[in-house]
């Protein structure tokens, strides 16, 4: 029986540790215990658990100083704080990026003290499971994701980003301008204006007006700012952005007005809530105008940004302004074939609205200074084509100390039943009148039309994440390690589950589908959190496998069909299916998945049990080998950019789709390592489940296992001969039979991938060649920022190698630190017993450890990025392409299963930690198959394992009997 | 022998009337006669020709008032000038657009006086062949095109736009953000900073500093503005933008500094020149910093705006700063498969440069306030990935009255020989060193490294356009008519030749190829200017015809191959080939084109003479007729959006590519009209050239003509029975055999297209039904802004009609005024003899007549737009999609051949004017087959034709003997 996930269907009885929200003293006047409690319900609820050590060390970064009241330096950008937490020496809004930084001690990962000046822009609040950004002027926008099922949003630390429903290309709800100048502006546009009577002449923007404005009479804005800093760019007296698990909070203060804007997508909801609290701390009555606004995307993000000759005539809106709320509807193309619309509402009466961008902004203005905001007068504009927006304008009169709260809602409504009953789309079923059916929007609005309802939904979201993350929690004494394992690495794994590679600040959401390779690997990182959805994902992926065992390289999330535009021929693809199924079986023991009937190429009638898919995966590699007995590489293997059979000379041509001239010569040593590793996993699956669960007789299991292991032995032999270069593994043989990644080459002499994969597979571990290869990796590829993908980087284009040689030296696949494969090296180091280096490899790319180097690393210090500029680049250490990367899954596999050493197996939980010796005590809580294992590991010098008081031989905890809630484990090493 | 064009190869001896540049008194202090003369060489060169009347009437809009010196109202936007030329009553920068305006007297085209307030934003300068825009705050960006062969630029009245080489998608040189906020900013970014010593504290932005700055010592900007207004947005003391023929000039003044920026692409050159003159009129020595900058596009415009995960790592530049110039090179992807780079240079020493956008702009800034400009200090940044730009920073010390001139050059360099000799790409042939070969860039730079060389190139460009436009010049007494015919309509026709539908402010340059239908129709408008290139175009188009006579709907300009992504099945397509060949034969008499061997579907071996292509076009229609004997419509006819065989229910699906379910039922009355018209033209071609030029024997000509005319008679009969609705022509029969565009329908009762095309073909002219149909058009479709495409507009989606019903009511094909087909109605009115209405139809959509209504019309008053919002829309009269529309060609055909009545025929020039009676005298100069015909037409009440003093019977001027330079003609009517 497949397992059920938290949050989907019925819940398991799991004890979770609720997280405690932080209370920044800076905001004590605004965010009182009472207020915060409304949202979280957990204030001061310190949870102490028996048998677990407390926080093992003081934070390396001290809490922010108390700047309550006025704090001039908050106005102005990145705070060059030293680790001691002193205020910044030189406040400045100037970005520090793009300055080439010498790669200091590039060959020595341990010389942190000699590095560049330490600059960070925020701090971790681990109790709240939040990263707290202290300035809008981060080196790049630092973002978070909202949404858990179908409605997703990206949100940056200045309110940037966009929302979509299921498909970031086809159901884009709000418009985002990638590559915009000014950058990251115009997404969630909130404006707070302190109003004053029109009697006096001009307002001094640097201070609040002297007299308290009357709430009656004509008013105009004396001072305007944004609670998220952007778009208005007005310097704030206080600013804080807290990225949490599926939510983001902005706290700001200006001229005695304090705001808290909380953005999240409630569970089971197709809407983003922007809850805004506004408090008057001025000591006098004030009138504050609040305008919230979004810009609509015309649904198809590609068309929206290209087909203007049509689109500028299609925009349509409706407005519903009542005495208690205003709802602004975006209904472009609803008249024709669409069955969905969106709306943006506020749960208070408005003094005006706008739906036409040109009217709202006025001529030449950006989102920083709209006409309507400058004048304080909405135009009640109706968009006919051009650029529809939604802007709701609320006027609040606040007594001294008074706080008011507004719920802005960005909602999406769909009528899937309209295919059968088109009349449901329309009010009174009257299509000709053209008034949309607003009932579902009203229902959605009503679910969140009070702050109390919003707080309840927020608490549900927090509980959902407490449960998800609670399945793996560790205390190691290194808070940076703990926060990555317990919070951010798992969180990023869930984001890759939700988003795949579709929508980030680098992935525009316009192109890529789900990758066969990507999705199988991502699964390794989230299978322990949502095993039921992982099972579904496996079956989706397997159905895009082709009958010969190969695979479509991508499939579309809406149709779940293979993407023929991209095609196939990436010869590593099929083996990743073995990896994900093996991981799923280890996590769940749910062998029923192997019997699931799954189509090939989504073709009806082609159904076979999943185990047959695995068989064809493995046999595809067995039967596609080249002159040296190594697996053929096909179009490419894991390294998309090593295109040994694609000889492109046309500018701009995609190497993923250019003609594949595979003549059966080009081979991959990397796939050789994969085949040894995953071929063996396939054999283990057969041996364990063949007879008991798959109705195979013993001899057919034995025959198949014997054949596969024989092929594994052959490939092993080939890898250790033709694949061995003397001091490391060769990368490949090209279409002319020449070595790639060998000392015989001038450039690209050594590649990381075969070293990691072959050693993970055990190749050379016995005879010392694995250690030799890893020493070469450290010597030739590793700098303080991580381990590069190859060296030396290619200075010229090599038509026989393909895309890899198109990149500038040191970037991306041409010598960048491609973070995805760094954990392979870390795992490999555990295989050869160098636990210190294994941890160092982990640490070098781990974002929490890079936090003090944010002016070099640039990207978010709480998530991995795909690529860090390599040691040969002009900008070593500079991160790019954060969030959507297989790095998340593989680093979690590395740290949880190999460094911390908690390895689920078919029938037990193996404990095999490989932490450096300075880690004397570890406490791990691991939820596995419904039982919570509370594991204490102590370094005593003697090996022993005690489970619930009973000594156990070896290092495997047997699976507890069904219904066991908790098992206490003590391991000494 | 094919004719040769002006500008390509040897020139014909043609006398042209050079245009006189205007001298605005406002700029008299800056733009002295001497200065202007440098550029134009034509100052005060009034050319008087014998036998020709002078300008017949005073301009309706007076010349601008003299505001020399200071002119405060210039700072602030649209000038609500009355026709008398008074200064604006309410200067404001607020855009007026998007306000629904009631369609006043929608049914009466003549009630101009009752219309909305008159607002215009500039004036025509006909002598200079320029439109002079007097404020940056036009309702929309008003643009112009630069470039004549391969290098093209778009340029707006605030310097917006972008450049590309040949293909706007694949060779985009500079980046443009469509849909940007703020709009139209960040393209040509020029900053003028008045510098002052750092000694005093702050500068007052509203006035110049009190003391003259020293040229030595540390300086900082006291005041910064842009000579094009954008991007800096600093209010200017004076501003003027002159869009001319292939060039644009910006004149600005601020704080005593006067600038003139002239942008153009020289003939035979792959570069845009931005020539900047800066003059000090302050009376003291000043230091002025000038920074020019552009943002690079990473070549492929689609990829550039979507593939950030790759592109942000690829950007590469080189910098070459010498003591006399700085050249900033953009070489992204040059290392790999590209054989081209771009550069941006200035011909003076620079004090600094930048190539990294983030460094130049700083955090959160737009192009209005870059960090580098605010500080006055360039950072000499080098871009490694992210967003490469080019910014050149020059410091000028100007004595009182001194003027300096700078040449900024945006150049493109290609090495097509690199395919054979890759080493040519690199300095010293050394690819590994990676330094690009700059020799071609240096040569390009050297061609324009002095102002004198620039002036010479500019004069060449002016002469080129004088020659192109000189072939058709008219004097009618209506200056608005004259300027459209003599200048702007012909100019727009040339732009549609150059750009087809690829790149405008509505066409993003990312998608459409050359349309089969579009290109044939465009040719009707430019064949008289560039007959040689028209011939080449015909052969390109014909080669994409399919063997059965049908056609690919689009083809790609780089490959000239049919676009299989779009496909075919638009059943009007093939007949347009007859139209263009007929027009070409009329213009040139060059029957050799009919013998040219042309492939079908670009397939080698399929070559046939062009006449065979025409035959298959005509026979395709003959053999594809439906139940009523009317031609089958296929996927659609001219109206792309009337998709009678495509039943789409999927949102966002393209109706151009959705499955075509043609079952041989849906018929088009419009194509019936086309077949009668173009079938007859085909017969005339055969009769005139079959025996003499095509080696056909008389009987085969007679047989073919008889067959075709028989089919024409059948189709005529069908159109006048099944195609006649009682008061107008039916539009079509849908796939169920139901009428479309009939009184039996609730909506879409009458369509414009069959009325225009059938009457142009002569249907119903004899029996009065043509007049009835046209009366219905006037009654039911026409308002003061033009004639709508259909009425009543569709309020709901009709799956049986397709895209036409997807648009909001009154927009685009759903009841908009689709300008393309308005001239058909005008021509049709001449057929039934209503010359007044023929002219009114012409006038209603003619941009020059709409100039005073710019706050309603929004788009440029000097060019046609594709669509004007129709009478049923919320915004009647609002224009969209200006510039790239077949309207240009068809209105020129209408006004030149039918209203003015100068009709080239196979063997003579027919004179058949249909102007309203108030036009008593017309003078036309028509260059035809190498001879200039000087034609005076006078309304005397008696018909007579005198050619070079000799009376001629009838109204056809026989073709003059070869070598005849000039023929004088007098026609009385």
C-alpha cells in the first residue's frame, strides 16, 4: 500500500517540534507579543525535549543591535557587518558585485581567515525557521517561494516576483519583467502615503509633516514609501524581510508608521494573501493611504512578452466596488476559450481603484512614482486593451497607537466544468451579457476576509511545514550545519519538487518541462518528506520512458507526455530511474510500486510493471556500449553540454536538439560508473523483492542478476582500464575515439563527474585508485569555493565537444563549480575514508557557510545555486542560478546518509556516520516508515549500538514493528 | 532586361527636387545656417521648376511661435495647440490616452467641427520632409526607422528603439524591453552633465551653477539631462525631434547648453551614427560631460529574453581605449560559433567607460539615474556575464560660444569567410589568445571618424531619398494630401519593404517571417520606387509557392524558405501573386520576369517559368470551389481571423496552426471577388505577352484565356446569387453551409472585405448593386474614424468562426477599423462614380488629417496604423499597430492610381482622376520607365489630353520613346 503524505489526505500521528518565531527587539514597539501571537500562536513556547542537547554553540553572528526608534543607517543598504555584529562601517546602496576577486588560496579550502572582507546582509533565525534580510540592497534579489500545490509565487526581499497556476508558461497570473531596468520592480506594488491637508504648500520628503492632518477635507500625500522598499525606493527608518517556510514577512517603519506585510499561499488555496498591518506610533491622529497593486500577465507568458500586435487589444477587466470591499477582475480572453480569470481584492472599502497601467503610472513614470500615488487620487480607470493592472486604494484614519489590518488577495478562479456547461462561466448563465460568474471569487474572498481567518490559515501552513521538516532533524553542535539540514536544504528539496526547473529568477518559466534525469534525482531529496507524491512522480516519469529503455529527456507537467521538441538520446537518463526507485524502496519498503502497470511513451496498450521499466533501463546501457566496452554517451550524459556526437557550427543552435550523429563510438566513463552503481541497485531490488513481491521464480531472478552483474563486471573492467588515465578517471571517448578528460589533452584534462560517480560506485576503492583520483580532484579542481567541473577550462570552441566549450572560461560547464556534482565527491571521500575532506567538500559550497562572503557569492545564503564561478574565471566564488538545482537533493543525500550516515535500507536504518572527529556528539531524529527514531551518536572510540536499551550487532537498526511511535537509539563510534 | 534601382548599382539620370531643410527660429541661435549647411548642403536652395504651381495653400497649422531663448512651457509635455498655433493652455506630462471617448457623429464622416478638442504634438515640415515633434510626451512613442539594406534601427522621439542586422530575431544588436516600465527607456542613453568643482556643497537642479567651473580639479555633475529627454527625464528648456527620411534629429537646450543629436544609418553601412553637437551659449567657460551608452542584446532576441540560466554567464566584452577614441566591443558567443561582433565607439578621448550594467546603473536605479552619471565618475567596469553594456564618457571644456561635435558609432562586424578560414576572426589568427580581429571595426570607425565624413554620408542619404520619392510628386492644393502622397505614404511603403511585419513597437521582431500575402500586397506600394528589388522579391515569393498552386503562408527572410511551422491553406494567398506581377508589368513592362525560372517550394528540379506559377495560382482557385461555386476559403482568406474550418477550444492555441478541418464546404465571397479581379489580370498578361514574350502560340493563349474567363463568369454568377445578400455581399459560407455576414445573422451581419473586393472587380457596377453595397457600407460600418471591418461586432466566442470572435467588441478583426481594407472601399467608390465619398474614405483614416486628434488617435500622425478602434469599441478612433501594415501599399495604390488617377498600364500611362470637384487643379510628376511625366490636370468641364503639345485621344499617354527625359502633359476634365 502506498504511503500517505502529510498535507495530502489523512495525516500520520507525528510529533513535531513547532518553531518559535523570533522577536527582534528592533520591532518590539510594533510587533508586540500579542500581535505576533495572532499569527503564530507559538510565542514563547519553548519546547524542551528530553534526551537531546540544546543549542550547542553561540551563533557566529550576533543578534542585531537594538536600534529601536531611529536607525539612520537602515536607510542605505548593505551592512558590512563583521561577525561580531557591529553596525556597518560604510552604508551604501552601491552593489558590490561584478568586481573580479582574486581566488585567494584557491587550492586550500581551509584558509578562510585570509579571505576577502566579510559582508553579510542578514542573519538566520533558526528558531523561527526564517532567514532575516536586513537591507533591501542585497547583492541580487534574494527570493522565496510561496505555494504548495497548484498556485505558486516567487517573492523577493523587495516584493518582486510573480504568481502562476500550475504552469509558469501557460497560466501566468502576474507579469514579471525579467531583465528589467530597474531590476525586480513592479510586482507587488504597495504604497503607504502619509496624507496631509492641501492647505500648506510643499512637503519636505525627509520628515513627517509637522501638524496632524485632519481626516476630513482634501488630502494629498506628504510622504510615500513601500512596505517592501520597492517599488517606491523611499529610504525606510526600519526594514526587515523574513523568508520563512512558504511565507515572507516584511517589516518596515517610516515617520512613525509601522507596517508588517505577510505574504503566503494558504494550503489548498488558489490565492496569495498579502496581509498588511499598519500601526500609528506618532502620538497623533494620522491619515494613511494604502494602495496595493499588481500587473496582470495575459496568461501565456511567452505570448505576453512577444505578441503585442494582438495582445494590446485584448485586455479586459471588471470592477466590483462595494461598501466593504473592492474586487478587481482580470478577464482577458475569458470571453473566448479560457475558463479562468483572476482577481485582486481588499477587504476594506476603497476610495478608488485603477485597472489601466498608463492611467495609474502616468507618462514616463516607473512603478516607483506613479501619478496616482503622487497625487493621492485614483482615477477609477477601466482598461480596454493595453496593459491591465489592479490597484486598490484604501484610506485609513489612525488614532495614536491604533493598528489596522488589511487583507489583499490575489486569487485565481477556474471553471473546468465549462467544457460541458459553458454557461457556468457567466453571471446568470448569460454569455452575451458578458458579466463573469463571480461566485467562486466571492467564496474565495470570504474564506480570508478577516485577519482572524488569515491567521488561522497561516498557522495551518506553519504546522504543515513543521510536519514536513520534522522527519529529519539533527543537532550537531555546528549551527550552520544544523540549519541547513533541518530547514533550508529540505525546504529547497521541496521547492525543486514543486517547481522542477521551471520558474526562478534565472529560469523564466517559459521553457523547460520536467527533466527525466532531473526529476529522478530531485526525488532523492524529498522522498522522505512526501513519499506518496514521490511514488506518483516515479510513475509519471516512467511513463515517458521509450520501449527500448531510453527516455524522452523532458516531459510536460500539464500533459505528462514526453517532449518531442527536445527528444531523447541522453544515455544516462534511463539509469536514474533505478536510483529513484531504489531510494523510494529504501524509504518506504513499498514494493507494490514495482508491480504498478506503467505505459511506455504514454501509449495505451504498452503497459508493463514498473520493474520491467527498470529492466529495460539497465539493459539499454548493457546493449549500448562502444569500442572500449564503455557505455555509449549518445547525445550527452549528465553533462548536457558534453555533446560528443553533435557537431554544431550554427550560431544559436541548441545543442539539445541539433542532429545527433551517434555512430557508436563516443563513450562515457561517467555512465560506466552509473551502471556499476545502479546496475547493482537493480540487482538488489530483484534479490529482495523478486520472489516475494514480483512473483518471479528464484531461477529467473538469479539469471537476471547474474547477467547484469556480469555486465557490471565488464564495465568495471573497462572503466579501470580504458577509463583510467593514471591519476584519475578519463571522462569519455569522443566520436573519433579520442580521450576527453585525460592528461593527453591540452585543456579539459580532468573532469569531476567520473571521479565522483565511479568512486561512489566503488571503483578503485580497494586498490587505492579511488583515493588517487580524489587527490587529483583536490589538487586540480578544488578551490575555497568548491570543486570545479573540469580543468583547465577550454579557451576555444571545440566542435567535437559541443556546448561545454562555448562558455567563457570558468563559467558553467566550462570550469565552473557545478554544485550538483560536489556532493558526489563528498560521498566518494567517505568511501575512501577521508571524513575530514568529505565534510570540507560539503562545507565549501554550503550556502550557510558562505553567508559572510555574500559580496562575492551574491546569491541567497540559505539555498544552493546551480553554479559558482570557478577558480579559472574572472569572478571566482560568484554564484548564479540559485534555487532550482539538483544540488539540493544530492547535498541532502550526502549530508543525511553519508556524513551524518543515517541510511534507510530495504529492511533497516543503517548508521554509518562520517563526520570529522571534532564532532563528538550528534543527535538525530529520523521519521522512517511511521516510527520516529531518536538517535544519539557519541564518539567514544568504541563501536556499540543500543536500540531501546537492547544491544544490537552491526550498525543497522531493524525496522520497528508497525505502530511503534518512537525508538530510542544510542550509537557509539 | 530588368530595371535597375536607385541606390543599388548604377543610377538613372533622374532629375529630383531636393528638399529644403527647415530652420526653426527657435533654434536659430544654435542651428545656424552654417551648421545646418554642413549637414545638408541645401540651405536656402529653393528649387523652382517651370510649369509647376507653387505651394497651393497656407499650412493649416501655423509655424511654431518664436520662443527663442527661454520657453518654460517646453518643459512639460503635450501642447494643446489649436490650429492657430497658440501655446498650450495646460501644459502637462500626463498621458491623455485610454479615456473612452464617445464616437461623436459616428455615422457622419463630415462633422469634424463637432469633434473632441484638438490636440497635436508637433507639425509637418514638408520642405524638409520631416515630422517635427515638439514634446517628448507624445501619447505613445512616435518612432522612425533608420537603415536601408541590412542594418536597421527603430528610433522613437525620446531615443528609444533598437538595432539589428538583417534579422530582428537572430541578429539583434541592442536590447529593447517591450512592455517595459518605465516605457521606452534604456535604448540610446545619452547624458549631458554640466560639471562643477566639488568645492561647494549641493547643486540646485533647477538652475545652472552660479560660477563657471574650472576645467581642472575634481568635478562633479551639477545638472544632468538627456539630449533625447529620455532616459534622464530632466525637463528641457527646448526640445524638438525631427523624424526625416531614414534619419532622426533631436535638438535640445538646457542651462545654456544646446545640443543636436542626429541619428542615421549611412548607405551601404552596417552601423548607426549618432552625431552629437554640443554648444556653449552661457557666456562663460563650462565643462560638459557627455556619456553615450547602449545595452547589448545577446544576439538572439528570443533567447535573450528567456534563457537567463545560460545567458547570464555568457556576456563578454573587449575595450580599446586610446588617446583619440574608445571602442567598446561586444563579443558574446564570438568564441564559439558566431562570426560577428558589435561595437560602440566615440571619436574623442574618453575619461572613462563602462561595460557592466550593474556597475553603471548601481542598485535599484533605472536608466534615468545611473550611479556613474550621478557621480560623474566612470568605473571602467568589465562585464563578465550578466548584462554587458557600452558606455563612453567624454569630457568637453567649452569656451563661450564654442561648439564641439562627437561621433558615436554603433557598428556591426561580420566575418562570413570564417566558415572557411576561422583564423580571420582573431587578432594574429590566434583563437587561443581570444582577442578579436578588430581590423574591420577600425575600418568602419575610420569611415566616420570626423564630422565632415558624417555630413557627407548624411548628404548621400538625403540624395538617396530625394531620388526614391521623386518618382511620384503631386501638388493638389491640399497640403495634407500632398505630404502624405509625396513623402510619408511612400516612405511607409519603403519601410514595409524593408521590415515586412517583423519589427515595430507592436511587432517584437521575434516571430513572423515574410508573409506571402503581405509581401505581394506591399509590393504594390514600392514597385514604382525600386522596381529591381521588387522583381527580386517577386521571385523570392514565387519560389515558396507549392506545386499545386497553393502557398506557404510565410517564409523566412534569411533562408527564403517556406515556414512549415505556420503552414499553408490560406486560399487567398496564391492570387496575390498575380496582383504583384501585374503591377510589376504595368510599372516596368519587363516581361522577362514571366520567363524567369522559379522553383516550387524551393525544391531543386521543380523550376518553371514564373508564368506557370501564375497559372497554378489561378487554377488553384478554379479547382477549389464549394457547393455554391464560390472559392473555398481553406484555413482563412485575407482575414486571418475568419477561421471557418478550425474549431479551436483550447486557450492560447494559435488559429494559424490549429488543425484545418476543411471539408470542402466553407466558401469565401471575398476570394470570389479576388478571382474575378486577378483572373482577369492573368488573362490580360497572357493576351499581351503570351505570344510576344512567352513563345506561346495564339491558340494556347486563347484556350487558356477562354477557360479562365469562363470560370470568372461562373464565379461572378455565384457571387451575384449565392454571394448577394440583398443589400450587400455575403462574406462567406461556414463549414455547415451557413451564411456569414448576412442579415440573417444576429451579429457580424455585414463585412467590409467582399464589398470592397467585389466592387473593385466590377461586380454589380452595371446593375447598381455595387452602389447598394457601398451605401450599406457607409450606413452600417462607417464612422468619422473610418470604416469598420464588420458590424455588429461579436459579443461571444463562435467556435465556427474562429479568432475573429475572440477579440473584444470593436477591436481588431472584431469590428475594428482595419485600415488595410478601407482603400478598397475608396477604390470601389471610384468604380461607382462617387468621387466625393471615395476621397472621404481616404481622408478618414489618413494620418495627416488625424493630426489634430492625436489625443484620441494616439499613434504617429505621419504613418498609417493597422487598426483603429471601431465605432462599437469603448475607445473609437484609438490607433494601434502603426507602421507595418499593408495599409501603406493599398492607400498609395488608391490615392495615386484611383483618386489622382495616374495608372501605369502595359503600354501607357492612363489618366483617370476621381478627385472631388473642389480640387480644380492638380500637378503630378511621375517617373515611369525612365521618363518623367509632368502632368497638369485642370477641371474645365471639357475632356482633353495634350501630350508635349499634341492632342491625344482617350486618356492614355503612350509610353515615350526610350531615352526621353521629360514629357509634358495637360489633361482637362
